[in-house]
C-alpha cells in the first residue's frame, strides 16, 4: 500500500477533495438559509462548517482555507490565546 493511501482506499488528496465538496455544499445551503431568513438553519450550518474544520484538523488536512471560509461566513475574528505565564 502506498504511503498516502488510507485503509479504505482513499488518498489524502481524495479526502481533501471530498471535504472541499462538502464545504461548498454547506456554503451553498448557508447562503440559501440566509436568503430565506432561517436563523436556526444558519447556526446549524455554521456548526457544520466548524465540524468540518475539526475533521480536517484531525486528519492532517491543511485547515487554513477552511478556517478562512468560516471567518468569511461568520465574520468572526480569530481568538489569540495568551501563552501560559504571560
């Protein structure tokens, strides 16, 4: 088995591509929910984006682009954690 291939046969690039597809789908649904004024669905879809970010991070996929999408969709400002003892 090649080093970049997972047990299920997917390569990490295929996994990342699938993540990108899921993110695009969630973003489309998010725009539709906002247009419809469905605040509850908007919050759930933002949570789904954050879960996709965590999934990517757990699987060593570059999370920078996903984090940028979440910031763009939520308008959130990243939190900078103070180092201990500062």
